[in-house]
């Protein structure tokens, strides 16, 4: 006998253990039904196709295993001789075709429903950057009302295993997107550099954010809550580190939040005016610059300014940083087009910009004389 | 099919040359076939080591083993090496060895080009892999090379990657031309098209696919080259170009490419299952038609890889329906294989075990394929580990298992010795266990929301990833056993008969084992 049953038995046992152990070992191993009408429809579609596949699998694999058990040489020494049947071929062409049509019908209707954008209550522009998201709340004429960046907030120590990982490791941000429930929110997706993809599984929304193009999707969230997702298109080194967090609030809470944020933004503008006018000391700028650096620069240029040469140049001992302020600011303000060094002019306010400039020129063993003040940044910007 | 072998031997026939020149200058299809197979095994190990680096990093959450930048290079290079270095050359190697013997030809139609198309490969692959050691690192933008990450934002070494892809493509096209020329012109008298063995049929169709789409890939990477160095903006929106255009061109190549990697596998399985079921292949004609329809459909489904780029509704629907249709001819093939086994007289030697595992696991990959084809559901699956599970079920337990099956099946014919059946079975069971342990949990991590191509992940995916890593190492290490079994069979053992397997049919079993350096100098007569 050619077939050592020993091997089959162990193999089957291991396979069975695998199939049973894996789901048991973890919670959450299926698609989420989510919190929108569309996401539930997609979940139902997913389960429908899954069970159809299981059904077909039982028939096909059943026939195969019956054959393996019964039609082996030790039980069936003389093989049958049939080798074709047009009738059968037609049957097993038409039956799968019918099943597929049965799947295509509900799939088409869900798709048509998803493409029904328009009639929205509010519009949010979502802009991908290497490696953060920017959210802009637009008014009816698509003018920007409020905008902010959303960065990963997991501490680097957790990533590097020097601190215990928190519950929402890699799925937490400093400024989450906030939207109201029960209102149709339309998202306009685009990107500043490479292609990213904005994905929140609970909304069943995944769409590419493409530089130079705008994609649009929408959602009506039905339950308040915190929903987490991730960038789903390879976008460079920190692709794994640009999560999405959405807070869905009841309508009145959202309205209150929005009013408060608008007020805050106005106050911040005023405060900024004051801060710009304020007399900054070197120490104050250094401290603020350190935290700006930690949010915006550390991913590439690293904590000690050592960079990851040759991909990301070291700032420690760097000629540009040690050189004159004008050309140093030029790099940070305008970036280097066509490289990963983006323009920080539009991202940082004059105070943050001044402080991070000051920080670079003082940290990493540098000791450039002058203090970089917010007014310097404004003067620089006006000269552009 | 019966054949008459002509025992007469040409007087100027000769054996292989001595020393290294045998391999450098050879025009012999068997030598070239062996070189292709050894080369692809080497690349398989190289790509495998990269996969293990990836899996080691992903064993636990946290950045533990490699930096994200190197991680991205590993995923990219793993994909490129496995597709262009391991799977495709392995099938070309099998074609070189078997096609002339299967159609009763003395050699390939264009033996010198055959030598060239092989010898391009080691240089192209060395160039590709050497980019890992260049300043700025190797390609880190995924094997799909989406612009502008692969153009404006790419490391400098991308230029060499493009050149390597051009070379690999040229080699594939030459190989394909040779295969078509051989099959169409050099069949033994009496072997009509509808009498050709299935491996010959599937390779004929595959070769046409190759000729149709490799130039498209060459065009895509050339446009990248122009965007990078010559100031064009094909894929740069700032200059009036379109990044999505790259994806359309890439996948117009890319989808037929996945069938290039599976059609020859269909052929192999259609030889092995009848041989060990001792029963003729069920539905030969429908197998040919199914293969042709799959090849045709493969040209009109490419944008199912791009459901999330924001196509108009009509486009989404067209590509969804066309993709779903592929399941029909694929199903026909599976039903035919099972009907071949039905009421056969089966035995379960290693080639048969791999072929059965192929039918089982490829079908699972087909199921996840049908799920992916449903556009609204694909919004949730796309670019997650669910897709990774899908294409590894079709590529590893599909294409690769069929290659293992083929090697065990024809090894006695090549070496003249039987391999160790016991060790072969151990290799099979370890591979079977490893593949499932590595890739089955990926369905779950993907559905639970884990994106692909990330070096670190949230805590809820930890269990699945730990399992996957264990499975990947079991699978990877057991391939060393495969190497051992093959070497053992080359060095000696139980002598193989000409027939080798009692149920096997075809001209290749009418020549002695090992097959002489020159076979069918005079064509056999096929009735
Ligand atoms: C026959 C052998 C097959 C091979 C070798 C294969 C290979 C692949 C590969 C490599 C990918 C990943 C693409 C990426 O990098 O994003 C993929 C994705 C996909 N495959 Fe297959 N596949 C096969 C069969 C099928 C079948 C039978 C179907 C459907 C009936 C299918 C449907 C899909 C879809 C829709 C995707 C896109 C998923 C996404 O990007 O979200 N495939 N396949
Ligand atoms: Cu990304
Ligand atoms: Cu495809």
C-alpha cells in the first residue's frame, strides 16, 4: 500500500487543530458589520458570498474526499473508463453561472446605493500627507472653515518596545476627525504627495487619496462612538503609522463642538498675533521647538538629528542647518520638491516654524548665535 | 496515444561537452531546462529568506527586528523575486525539459535563443538584487510599483530596477516565442492540436499571454524611467499626468500575469491526476476550451485590482461582472479533475499528494477570489491581509505546489533514479501544514482590518500574526528537505524504469530513464 495512513492522520489532525485553534485564539476575526446602512449591507453581502462558497466547498470537497477514500487502488483495483460527458460539462457551466448571477444582483444594488452621493449635510476634505492626515471642514461653497492635522500619537517608546503598549497602540491620533451622526457627511479625498487610501472599516469606506485628483465618498453614521482605521495604500516608510480616528457625536454635541472649535481657532489666531508680537527668549523657543520637532520631523531626521542616511539626511552637523538662516528656512518652508522633504510653510504657524528653526540651530551640538523669532518667519514669508 | 520510438541513432549525435562550457554554450533543451530549474530554486530560496525577514518582524507587534524602510524593501523584493525569479523561470524550465519530449521533437525550435533567454536571467536577477546594497536602498514601493511613490519619491536605485525588469521581460518574451515555435512546428506526425498533452496546451496559451503583456509592462516601466529622468509627466498630476494611468497599464499586464503563473500549473495537474488515478483525464476538450476562455477573460478584468481608485459606476460594474465570469471556466477545470479521480484506482505518491493539495487549496484561493470580485465587499478586503491570503493560496499552494508535483513526477525521468518516497511525503506534509498555518490566519487578520505592507500592527492582530510566522518558518525550512531529496535522487538510488509510473501516459515515458541527451532525433509516429 502506497499511502501511509499515519501521515494522513497526523496531517488531518493538525489541519483540524489549526482551523479550530485560530479563531479561538483571537477575538474579532470577521469583517465588522459597522455602523452605517451601507456597511451592514456590505457585511451581509460578504456573509452571503461566504456561505455560498462554503456550500460549494462542501459539495466539491465532499466529492473529492469520497473519491479519495473509496476509489483508491486498495479498494478499487480496476478503474472506470469514462472520460467525457457533454451533458455534465453543460450542467457545471450553467449552475455556477446561475449562482454568480444570484450574487451579482445584490452586489449591484449595494454599489448603486454607494454611488448615490449628493444631498449631503456637510463636506470634509481629507488630504493625505506623508504621513499624516489633514481634515478641512468646508462650507456650502467649499470654502475652508476649520482645518487641522491628525498625527499618530503613540509614543515612540512603545513602538521601540521600551514602554508597554497601550490599548490603542498605533490606532490613536492627536486630533481625531469629529463628525455628527445621522447626517450625510461627504468626504473629498486628495493627497499632497503620493497615493494614500483613507479607510474606516466601521463605515465600509475605503477610497484612494490621489495627488491632483479628488475622490468622493459619503457616510451617514448611526451610532455615536470612536472609530479607528488606517491608511490602506503603501505610501512610503511610515505607511504603517498614519492611523485614522473618527469621533462620531450626536448632532447637538457635534454642533457645540464645532462652534467651540471655530471659536478656539479664532482665539488661536488672536493668540498667535500676540505670540508673534511677544518677546521670546531662546529657552522658550527651544522648548517649544523640541515638541514641534518631535511631532513633525523626528520620523525622518530622528531624535538626535542623526537621520537615516542616505535616505534622510542627518541634521546634526548638517551644513544647511549650520549655515545662514535664509537658505535653511528656505528648505524647511518650501521643502525640496520631488523628495520626501515636504514644504512646512503651509503646515506650521510662524511661532512653531520659528521655534523648530531655532531648535535645530541650537540642538544636536549646534550653537548658531542668533535667536530665530516668529517675526523672522513672517518677514521671510512676505518676501516670497 | 501510442508511439513508435526509432531506435536508430544519428552517427554525429554526441553527448554533453565537458566542463563549464557545457553549461555556458549549451543549446540542449535538457541542459537549459535543468539550469532554469536550479536557477529558479535559488531565487526561491532568496525570495524565501526575504519572506522570513518579513515574518520575523511581524511575529509580534512593535519594531523589533528591521527598520520600516528595510521592511518595505523586503516586501517589494520578495514579490519581484518570487514572481520573476522563482515561479516564471520554474515553469519555463519545466517547459524546456518536457515540451520537446511531449511533442516528440528533438529539441526546442530555436536552441540558440533558448541559451540566450536563460543566460539573461542570472544577470538580470543579480542586478535586481544588487539594488538592495545601493545608496538609498533598493525598491521600497511594492512589486506593483505605483507612481508617484515609484517615480518622484523613489530611491535612486529604481533606474536599475527598471533595467532589470526590461531584461527579465526580454528573456520571457524570447522563451515564449521559442515555446510557440516549438509547439506549432515540431510536433511528431499524427499529433494534431487536439491530441496534444494538456501541459503543452496550457503552455501554448501561456506563451501567447506572455507575448501580449510583457511589452505592456516594459512600456509602463519605460514611462516611469522617462518621468524620473527625462522630464515627462505621464504619472505626475502636477505636469498634467495621471497617477492612476500607471495602475491601468500595470494591471493590464498584471492580471494576465497571474494567469501566466497558473495556466501551466493547470497543465501539470492534468497530467498527474490521471496518472495516479489510472484513468484518462475527464473532459479533455472542455479543459482546452476552459483554458482558452480564462486566457481571454484575463484581458478584460484588470481593474478589479483598482476598485478603490474611484472609477465611474459603469466601470466598476463591468469589471465586477467580468471578474466573476472567470469563476465559471475555473470551476469547470476543478470539476473535471474531480471527475477524473472519480471511480479511478488511486494511489498517493508524492506528486499525487501535491496535485490533490493543489486542487483543494487552489479552490480555496478561488473562493476568496470570487469574494474579492464583489466590488462593494472589496472595499473592505482591498489592500488587507485578506488579499495576501488569497494570492498566496493561488500562488504558493497553487503554482508552487504544482511545480513540486511536476518535479517529483518527472524527476525519475530526468535522473534515472527514484527519489525517496518517504522523505518526499514528509516534505509534502510539512509544506501542507506550513502553508495553511502561514496563510489561513491571514484571512482573519485581513477581515479584522489589518492592512497589507505594514511593518507593525495594532494589538488585536497579534495572535494571527504569531501563527503566520510559525507556519512560514515551518514551510521555509522544509524546503531544505526538498533540496536534499532532489540531490539524493541525482546521486543514485533505486533505478527508474522507462515507464516510471504505471498509470502515466505520453511520449516522455517511451524514452529510457534517464532520458538520453538527445531524444526523438527521428520523430515518433502518433496514432
Ligand atoms: C488563477 C490564479 C490566480 C492568481 C495567480 C491570482 C493572483 C492575485 C494576486 C497576486 C493578487 C494581488 C494583487 C495586489 O497586489 O493587490 C490578486 C488579487 C485579486 N484577485 Fe486573484 N488570482 C487568481 C485567481 C483569481 C480568481 C479566480 C479571482 C476571481 C474570480 C481573482 C480575483 C482577484 C481580485 C478581485 C483581486 C483584487 C483584490 C484587491 O486588490 O482588493 N483572482 N490575485
Ligand atoms: Cu499609506
Ligand atoms: Cu487580477
